[in-house]
């Protein structure tokens, strides 16, 4: 490798690595600024359901449902609902260790669901997280099931989105007590819907129909997930996928809200083996999982006239002769994306690639094992902050062989300083001669001047992967560490603005300009740790290099001040371990870094002669 001859080889390596790291972090900071929740205004307005669908939807409008069991169905024709009475319709309560809410007997909709374990904020009195909401509320979000008619059946001969079901058995839906809904069409078809739920977040919806009439009936079961408008807390953050998600025959498909195809122009996806479809938010998810995926069709689209986003599953059409009956099961996941639960549903309950509902990103081959290790450490230690530090130790131990070679090479470079200086003096302005003799010296002493860059380069994808893990995984949300660090997924809440809580006024709001300027304790510790790491080596003689090195720790300190606390904890731990490794390895090679001497020399005033 060729280097400019006027620069010291060792300083060049360190400068290259530092500048490269700075460029990467700057680009990251510019491309991925801290997200701010975006409030999406409601879109429903009142009107008569006799009006054409190109106008605004009535308050009671529900998602589009299949209206025909025939193969030409596009799943894009909206139902024509009656004025909705979800608020007045009878309801069946839901009560599990993780969920609370209710089911509306109008349509048998699962449209009222809250997550018991999670609150909106860290305030102990904050409301628990609402996942599903009925029509008529802001940002309605619900699941509904039914049968599409065929073979001459009219739409009102099958249960639809507004059908009022009867409660046949059960009072409250719990893991121990399923409920059964029933509806008779008065023409020989009796429909039943058994709804069960486990102790976590998985519902099992078993739809059955019995033909007691004199004619055959052709019908097809379906399930719909629909949300009115974009989510209230949509992040719109490049690093995170929010929107529709599906697995079809092992292939992951993701659709952002601004990429939904309009109803009628969307594609119907045929499933030949396995699959599921749903909506994913930052920490929560809903998913429809057909009991028999083979032969099913998935469709994802936006009803633009009513601003309803939805994803559907439609299973194979069935024809029932008089006296015959049939039953079909569909699972509905509605809950938090807890890694343990999602993995159990994938590995034990056969939900194909369910862990991919967590957005692992391009570096999934790093993010998945990093989080698995972090989760295991958190279980063992009992604190996510200490688990991050333990993970840092493991990563540094794995990279120790490379780090050892790098620091040994750096120590040898220090030993070669007198010889290098002698070569420079002899070569004078002859750059070709200087380069040739330098290369011969490196070859003779078995020194690689670029080896110091490799450990830092390897840290970059690890840093990005850990950033992804900390941002997207639920386990870091509201996870405390020590003292004032009560949410490792959020920036350090302390601030120089109020002297870290000493003064009687509040710290600036996260994301504000003041918060970026008046940083917290963790970012300051990061800057100090980087500054101390620099002091393992004397300051470079080149004035430009001196300026870059002098400002580098403090630039990083302010840049990372608004990053998640967990990431800053990792970086501080990484710097401290790197400092210790480098100090001990270089000493073992006969070079004694003069840390305190380098610190003192940095504060010395230049003499008048030096200033000239």
C-alpha cells in the first residue's frame, strides 16, 4: 500500500481508521435521524351507505371482503354495510394473562384489544397499549372472518361484516374457556364460529357450516385484517419496516404504507405450501395464519376511497351437498413481537419464518445471533444494560486474535520510529527511494502498517447491527439499566441544561435542538473514553492531524448524544476494553504507552518559537 511520504506511518493508520469511522457515523446520522412519532388525522366521515364507494366512507364502513367464492374474485370489492352499530352491539369479553378487550357480535369482529404487559410511557399510571380498535374510534384496526358466497348464493345468505351473531356458548374468552358464536341464514345453512385463545397472543378461529337444506352450497372461508388510515404512532423511519408483511412459500414480502396498491389493481398471491400475512408495527403485530395454507390466496391493498389498508386470506372454495358440513381453522396473532413467543410459535407451532416479523435488516446474519446472545445474557444477568456490556466483552474476546496482531504491529511500529526517521533523512526529497526503503523495512521486520485499521473496520457492521437490534427489538423498550437510565432504547434523559437534575428545571424534550446541545452523562463518558484511548499514542506532529484528533472525541460525543442509551453503553464499554487490550498488549511487546505524559503534553502551551 502506498502512503504519502510526509506523514508518519503509524499516525496514518490511526488517522485513516478514525476518519473512516467518522464518515460512516456522519452518513448514518444524516440518513437515519432520530424518528419522531407522526400523528395521522382521522379519515372517516359520515354518509349514507347508499352512496357510491368513490365517495367518503360512512363511519360504519368496514373493510372490503370477498363477495364471491368464484375464482374471478379479486377481493377488492367492498362490502355494503349497514350503519354500523359496533358500539351498541353485544360484546364478549377477552381476558388472558397478556390481553384484555372484547369481541363485537356484529360481524364477530376482534376489534377491541389491549396489551396488559405494556404501557404507552414509563409513567406507572400510563394507559396500557391499545392494539385493536373498533370502527368509530380513531385509527380503527380489527380482524374479521366470514364466508364468501358462490353457486347462486346471495350475499345475505352468508355471514358478513355486519351480521349479528348469537352467543351459543361461553361468556368470556379466556385460555380455558373458548366461546362459540352461531348464525342461521334461514335457508338451510347454519354457521358456527368457535373462538379460542392461548395464554399469550394467538387466537384460533374455527369456522364451520352445516347444510341442512335441499340444495348444494358453494362457499369459501376468508379472513381480513384492516386498519383505517395509517397508524397513529407511525415512525416513518428508514431503518424500520412498518406496514404489511407476509411469508409465502418461504419468501418474505414487505409493503410500506405508501407502496400499497389500490383495490382492484393489486395482485392475488397463490400459496402452494405455507404462509401467513399481516401488519407489523414497531413493536406490535397482527397476522392471519391459515390452518391449511395450500391453495389459499393472499391479497394486500388499499381501498383509497375509504383510506382502509388491508390484507386478506381466502381459502379454497368448498361445495356442500345437502346433509354435509365442513370446518376450517385460521389462527390470528395479535400482540407484542416478543422474541421468545414468536420463536416458540415458529419452532413448536409451525408458523413458518415467524421470527422474520422482526425487522432484522440487511445484516440479519449478524443481528439475529447478536440478539440471541443478548437475550440469553439478559436472562442470565437479569439486566439488559449489563447484558450489553457482557456482549461487548464477548465480541471483543472473539476479535482478540485480530486485535492482538494489530496492537503488536503498532508496538513494533513505535520501536521502528528511529529507523524510519533515519530513512527519511537519508532519502530527503526522493520519494521513490523513501517508499522502497520503507517497504523493505516493513518486510524485514514483518510489520503491516495497515493492520491497525482491520479491528475498527470489523467494528462498523457490528455497530450497525447492534444499533438495529437496540432500535427494533421489543426487549430493549423501557428496559432500565442503572439510576437515571430507565429506557435503553431511548437517549440518555439527563442533560447538562439542568446540571443533570441538580437545577430545579426540566431537561429539554428529546429530539429538540437543546437536547442535542446539552447532552447527558453517557455521551460525555463516551467522549472521555475516546479521548483517553487517543492518549495511548503521542499526538501526531502534523498540525492538521493534531486538529482532527483533538476534535474527534467531542464530535462523536455530540453526534451520538441522541442515540439510544444502549448503543452508547456499548460504545463506552468497547472503548474501555479496547484501551485495556491495547495498553496491555503493547506493554507485553516492550513498548510502554505514556498515557499521562501524552495527556500532559496536550495541555502544554506552545513556546513562542513553536508558535512562529
